[in-house]
């Protein structure tokens, strides 16, 4: 707001009145160019000054809740846009959204194939969710530190590959293998992250370029080793890793006898009433890490330093923060999270690696993280949303006959509108200011006339 | 044809399309708008151009063997690229979006939209389920006398016509950026937008124009790849050349001529590594290792050359009149 703040003109009493919520909510989106402010404050009840915020501003104008309300607004707008597209193509948008949820296991499907149930779909969604959340957190921590880790895919690939080679093809028992896989994921990812950070502070190589180059180098190097040594001739992918090393357990739930069985791999024969599902081991770890990351950024010294470097590198330097070390640590943390994403993707959601491709998850996670407002807790919500659209897409296509690419389009549009969140926030702040200014001007006018009236009264006395 | 010739011929065929995309990136970034969207823009541009070329051949808009659709498709690709760049421009200039997010979103959206439309149009217009538009490969030209010169002659041998076009565009856009009033405005918008505003030029308009130009150039580059390496339009167009162009322009310190050198380095290193494997008669799986060469070489060279690299000062900042 420019110019003088009219609040000081009306005194604390008026301030109290202004801050009171309420007022009529009948006017539409605050029209700035309408008639000049009403000279007499149009207050129906004993002349109190009230800021007339309409419902829209009251719902979305509260800055404390904007971190959740603004993404919700973006999602709402994009769902409307998608409904229109789907409607034009001749399908019922409500049904499309329902089939998305059914496919992802949030709602019951009408019919299930033998051995499958809602639990199967839901657990599949959670297994896809886990690497997405790790990857989104990796983007988030780098982003908070003012860095942009576009190399998540490459870091995921090398972590998954090394874990497969070292543990996945060995005969280690699951109690040794699973922690070892996690450890390899963390260490490999952190090492690549550290390399990027080192190149940045030692040689001033832009981290975007370094990670793009490393993406390609890792992709081709891993492809070479898979193609020459670890290739399964039939699937044209790397050989399947041992069930003991995967981070996803297989479970059987019998809906008739209510027996539950969880093991490394599925039994070969299913009994009647059996429903198979997955147990993503890292799911809880991912959620816990998201909360821990929030605590880390908010309450610890290192977290504060990372944010300070992200906000203003030079300012952080002058306040005594070791910027180079912080950059290195940020990239290491980001890489470690990307490594976790890699092992929970290649040795969890999948159990082999396709050569010559980088997973698009690494790039999608950038958008997921930003949909979650680069806020660790927000990432949990946005990862749920994006993976639901992803895993529900196949079923949606088979039921509605709408092409599966529409799932990608939904994701893209949600991200597009969430990219506008700064604009929404800015517009809302402006409309709010205008509404407040009008109320203040009215109040000011009121006080002026009061003053005039009282001074005239004094003269007369 | 000797191996050295092949290196030069293949190297140029890769380097020049990369260059035109990178010049697009330079225009956007010198005006202060980070452009990670190049990948999506080149894809959408190529989609539009390929759709036009495919439709004109299939629906017989021109006489058979006519070269007009080939040339027009580049124009259509440029228009398509800048059309898609409007989103980036609106988001970054008007809607105050984070420019990095906007770029990533446009890439995701471009893959989704072109994939969706390609399948849909193939079914509903051309009546066949397919996820690509087949194109011919652009014809190659050889200049009779000059191509006889040893080594250098390779430059004039079996080159695509679009390579000449790119060199012409290189000269034009170099001139625009460094020798015209608009170029100065554009560079000022990226380095000191306040000064530009004080001089009475609209920062938003300059930046928006720059983003449109970058979309058009990226679209042309994408069309080149569709005509040369792929000879069709499909999802394979998104193989990361947009990101590679970004790397090239940062390597080139946001200047056109050093970026040209960076692109040449990429192209020649790639084709050189491929030739090396042929000479040594190694197994084709080693090809993966050869592909590493240009990227690793870039990373090593960057370690020597990026000490004095400096991005445009206001790169990535949303221009706010009231800020000082």
C-alpha cells in the first residue's frame, strides 16, 4: 500500500471496529471502478465502520490460511476447466472424476477382477505415492535453499541401479537387504548432490546445467551397464531384483476368513476370496521425513541457514553464514532424498530398470513440489493428488473411453493454475486493499464530519 | 566419404537446430525471463508444423513432390511455438508466476497436449489409430565445387536446406540483439528493468515479445529435428534437446557467438564419438558410452570457463515498478 496509512487517522477505536469481521456479503467480486465511495457510511447498525469483504475475499483473503486456500482455488479452477474439456468431448465430467478416484482405490469400483479389491488399488496408489513424495521433498529442500535440482531423475536412476546391482542381485536376507538398499539410496543420491554442489561453489557451474549434464551421463552410463551385463533378454529391461531386497511387501487379505498374510513375494496359488495388495515399507518413512523436514527448516539452525541462503545469498554471507558449505549441504540433502525416491521407485513400485530412459517422475516432482507451495506438509497433499490422477488414469480410460492422456492434461492444468497462485494472491491482496481503502475513506469522512461538528459545537459554547 | 567428413556433416546437422533453440533461449533470458520451457515449446512447434505438413500431403493441398509444404511447415512451427509461448509470457509477465515453475509446467503440458491431440487427430481426421505424423526426411544438398575442398568441403556436402536457413536466422537475430534499439531494450530489461522503465519503455511488452521470439525459434528448431533425426512427429521429439540448448546458452554465457561455439562442440563431440566407435569396430552397445562424451566434455570445459559466467542481473525477477 502506498501513501499514508489511513488507519492512523481514525484512531484505535476505529481500528478495532475495522478489524471486526462481518458486513454484508452481497456485492460480487470487488468492483474497483464503480461509483465513488459512499460519503455516508452505509452501516445499518449504529454507525460502526465495517470493511465489506465479499465472500470470495473472506474465504481466500486470510493470509494465514492462504498456503492451503490458494492451492485449493487453483485445483478448483482447473477441475472446472477439465470438466469443460471433458464435457465438450461428450462425457460426463462427474463420472470421469469418480472413475479417477475408483481407479486409484479411494472409492469402491462396481466390479473387481478375481484376487483384486479396493485395497489392491489403494495400496498401489500408496506405492506410487512414496517415491513421488521423496522426490518432491528433494525439490523442496533445494528450492528453499535457492537451488534448483532438475537432476532428480538421474539421481534416482543411479541410486536404483547401484542398489539393484549391489543388493538386488545378491542373495542377502531381507533383514539385511532392505536397510542396505535404503542406505545405498541415501549415500548415492547424496554423493551426486554433493558433486553438483561442489561444482557450483568450486567452479561456479550453474547447478541447472550440471544436473542436466549429469542426468545424461548417468542415463547413458547406466544403460550401458544394463545392456551389457544385467539385461533380461525377454523384457528388454534389467533383470528383476530379488524379492528380499524390494521395499514393497506383498500381502494377501482373505475377505472370507479375515486372515492377513504379508511376505516378500506372492504365493503362487490364491485361495477363494483372497485379495492381494502391496505394503510400501517406505510410505511411513516418507510421511515422517516430510514432517521432520518441516521441523528441520523451521526449528533448527542449519534449516534456518538454508532458508537464509535461499532468500538472499549475499545477505546470508554478510551475516556470517558459510554460504558455500550450506549450498553443499542443501544439495546433499536434496540428493539423498532423490536417492530414496530412486530406490523406492526402482526397487519398490517397480522391480527392474528400463535402460535408455529417465523416469518422468523426476520432472513431475518439480511441479508437485511447487503445487505443494515448496512446503513439506503441502507436498504430502500434492503428491496424493498427482499420484491419484496418475494411477486412476488407466481405469478412467477403460471405463469412460476418454484417452488416458487426459490424465496428464488434468495434471498439467492443475499445475498451470497453481503456477498462477502468486497472481491469485496478488489480485486478492489488491481487491482486499481496495475494499479496505473504501471503508477507511468512508470512516475518515465520518470522523472529519464529527470533528467539524464538535469544533462548531465548541465555538458555539 | 571419409570419417572426418561424416563427423562434420552429422555434427552440423545436430548443432545448428540446437543453436536456433538456444538463440530463442538467449532472447528470453536476456530479457529477464528464465526459459526452461524450451523443451515444451520446440515440441509444440514441431507438432504444429508436422500437422500442417502431414495434412497438406495426406489431403493433397499442394501438387505432389511440391516443396512448398516443407517450407511452410517451418513457418507454421514458428507460429505454433510462439502461440504456446504466449502461455509462458502471460504466466511470467502478467500473472507473476515463478518462471521456473511456469517453464516446467509448460513442458509437462506440451507433452500431454501434443500426445493427446496427435492420437485424437489421427483417429478423427486421418482415420487411423497412430501416435505420430509421418514426414519425409528433408532433402540434402551438396554444392558442386566447394564440396571438393578437403575437410572444409564437408561443410558444403549433404547439408539440409534448413541449416542455411538457421545460419541466416543467426545473422538476423545477432543483429537484432546487438545492433538495434529493440535489442538494447531487451538486454536492459534483463539487466536493469528499472532503468528501461525510467527511459519510458514498457518492460512487460519487451519481455513478452522476447518470450514470443523464443517460442518461434524453438518451434523452428523442433521442426528441424522432426525433419532430420526423427522423420516424423511423435513423443520421441521430447528427448531433452530443449534442456541441452539451455545448457549450451549458459555455457555460452548468454551470448550468441559463444553459444554457437558451444553448440558446435556438442554436435561435433557427439558425431565424433559415434565415428570413433565405427572406426574401432566396437560393439554397438558401446554407443551408450559414446553418447556420454559430449556431456562429460561440456562439464569438464565448464569447470574451466564458467568462473566469469554471469547471468543477466534481473533474470528470474518479476518486474515490480514500485520496487527500487
